[in-house]
């Protein structure tokens, strides 16, 4: 594999960068071109460069909801993980925060102020940008309930403010999944009225619950399938007898059946094949097709 880089005025775009380290599954091939801009100017410049070159563009946060193909991704991959500025407004209890801020850190910062609304987010290892795109949620809360607006980069380089109505949030979904645009900033509206000790205690309770019920010590993407309410995907997979089932290096977690673990040297193909196998078995037993929540990017093998 040959490596090279493109130098623009404000940043450097590198070729053939492994994406396995950029995802929590720790699998995936290289990006043809990659940048993790340090500021908005570099993001705008790299975005404009990819448009000039007519390259496909993929946005990445912390890669905690992604299965990236072993073949990697064509075009430019832009990770917003290094955009982390923020402002807390004590008058309005609003937090204006860049897309790369890790959700757990944001949840703790809000809790220390005694501002409630983000306690549920403490165990989600994604960034603000990915959480807005996914309408991430847990413990009965979600992004749609505490977000005021998101700022996105448009094709002409300008910034557009999208309200929650315009973001068209649904269960683990937003309009940005159908019309990808770079989220660069988000504004959260939090609530006062509780003491910092109370908000911190709720936040800690949520974290403790997750650590005791979910396998955080192995690479994964969290829940693989959406919950086909009123049932949960984990319950259906467990009832199908698949806990601990392994294909290549990919394993259905013992601790939580809706988690697939990279149990050592898994490939994206192993994980993809296990997702397909689970779908088949659950459909045979329950006449119900589980829909993946994890986003699959790049080429995957044809299943016959
Ligand atoms: C252990 C574990 C537990 C988890 N628990 C939960 C949970 O309880 N609830 C939950 O909802 N999720 C959970 N997740 C999944 C994941 O953390 C969330 O979906 C999270 O919001 C993804 O954020 P990210 O920054 O990692 O996004 P990525 O995985 O990098 O990307 C997700 C999507 O957002 C897009 N995207 C990312 N950043 C940007 C940006 N700046 N601009 C435009 N598009 C962007 C990507 O193109 C992709 O389509 C869990 C994951 C793990 C590993």
C-alpha cells in the first residue's frame, strides 16, 4: 500500500489511512483519503477539495455505530472527532458544542453544573455529531428531547442552522441519514432545578446499570439491531439460543445478545456474516426480520 498526502493551505489530507482504529468494532479497511480536521477552516477546505475532485465524502464521528467493509472506503473520509470547542451559558442553561465532543464527557459536564437532560447519554461512546445523526438515546431519553438546533455545513461551504423539526427525528433516525451533511455544532437546551449532586447521582446510576448489563470490555458497536417494539432484539436473539454463537472472530455476547463482539481478529466480513445469520435464525423462529441499527459502509459480500 502506498501512502501520500495532499497539502491544502490549512490542512493535510492523507491517503490509505486504516479505518479500523477509527471504529469501536476495530475492523475495516483503509480510507482512500482521510482527514480529521482540527478546525472549521480545515473542514471547509477538505470538503471543498473533495467536491472539486468529485470524490464521494463520508463523515465519521467516533465510529461507534459503524461497520466499515474490509475493502475500506473510496473518496474522502472526514472525521469530526477533533472538533471539541464548547460554551456553557449559565443564564440560559444552553451548551453550544462542536461535533467531536464525546457524549459521556458532555453528560458529566452538564451534571456538574446541575443541569439535567443529558444523564441518559453517559454510557454512549459516540460524539455529538454522530448522536445527532442517529438520534442516540438510552434510559428513556434521546437527543431529540434536549437538542435545540444543529449547525451543518452545506455544499457551498456555508453553515445552515437546522431546528429539531427540520431534523425530522424518529427512533434512532434523523433526516441527516437520508441527506448526509456534516454536523459541525449542536446547541443543547438543558434544565435547571436540581442540585448538581442529584444530576450526578442519576448520571452515575445510568452508567453503573450499563456497565453491569452490557459488555464494555470488548470491541463492539453497542446494539446491532433496532428493537422491534414491544419486544427487544436482545430478548429475541437470546430466545433463539444464539448467545455465545461465534462465526470467525465475531461472537454474540453472553452478557447482552444484541451485542456482537470482536472477540479477537474478527473481520468486517465475519461480523456481517454473523448479522445475516442472526437475522435468518430469528426470522425462522419468530417470522420477524430484525433491522440493523449499525450503519454498514462500503462493499460487503453478496449473500447467496
Ligand atoms: C458500547 C456501546 C454502547 C452503545 N450504546 C448506545 C445507546 O445506548 N444508545 C444509542 O443510541 N447508541 C448506542 N451506541 C451506538 C453509538 O454510540 C451511537 O449511535 C452514537 O451516537 C454514534 O456516534 P459516533 O460519533 O460514534 O458516530 P459514528 O458511528 O461515527 O457515525 C454514525 C453515523 O453518523 C454519521 N456522522 C457521524 N459524525 C457525523 C458528523 N459530524 N456529521 C455528519 N454525519 C456524521 C456517520 O456518517 C454515520 O452515518 C453504543 C455503541 C457502543 C460501542
